[in-house]
C-alpha cells in the first residue's frame, strides 16, 4: 500500500473515532453497550467467572502506561542488540505518542465511565476512547510489524482482542469505548508504518524491511 493510501486510510479511521465520540452521547450505541454490560453482569455470576476476572486484572496491569512502556523497552533492548536502532526509535515513539494522543482525545470528549454494572476497578479518568485498547493495538500491532510471522501475529491479535474485551468485563468501558480505542490505535499504526517500512540504513543506503533484512538500494 502506498504512503498516500495509508495516510488516507489513517485519516478515515481518525474521522471514525471522532464520529463515535460525538455520537456516543446521543445514545446511538446505548442499546448495544447496555446489552453487552448486562450480559457481562450475568456471566460474572456463573461458576468459574474468576477464571476470566483474574486474567482481566493482569491485562489491566499490563495494559497501563507503565506496563506498555516496560514491554516496549524490553523489546527495544532486543532490537538494539540485533542492530536495529531505528526500529528502537520507531517502536518507542509509536507507543509513547499513542499514550499522549489518547490522553488528549479523552480530554476532548470527556466521556463518563459506564454505570450499567458495578466496576471491578476504581478508575477516575474519562472513558472514551479506551486507553488500554488503543495502547494494545499500537504495542502489539507494532510487534507484529517488526517481526512478521503467522504465529506472532496470531499472539498479538489475541492480546489486542483480550485486552479490549477485558475492559468491558471489568465494567470500566463501554464496548464503543473499546472500539474507539482499537480504531485509534490502528490509525496511528497506519500513519507510523511507512516510517518503518521505508527506512534506509544510514551507512549503507540499503533498504531495510520490517523484519530487519536488507536489500540493495535501487
């Protein structure tokens, strides 16, 4: 996909996030959001619900800003040892910038947290879009881009999905919050991906693919 198409698609996704944020207070998504919360409330009463709640708490810890930065730093260490300094900068910039962007978007919409069911966590920040969902999409999406493989991509997709769903299970986000977060993260990755795919080695001028392999410059 060309740079222009990637940026156009990223812009479309950003507009979609804005549309969800503007339409959410009108109640357009209230039916689906409330129904999902009621389903969660019932599922929490089932035997074995703790088998879902315990991992959800762990995903909450991993998905916080500090947890994402820690994971990104560990991965950056491996990238640095592999001789991929530009990938280190790209990864850390992508993750850190998404945190700042999401915080600003939250302030812009100032959406209240769900009140349909009892939350299992005490949260005070605004609700839309979900920072955990956006952060997971950015972090694990970036990992999948850095090391393209089916197995790793499947793992990253599972982490993105599980992180988003865990926010609804814990009662701290509406599904529309999570969807907005996923879309925001995807838009940011689309905007950042060309910087990774087209970078050139400063000393050789060779093109470096996302997996670190070089090819002669044209």
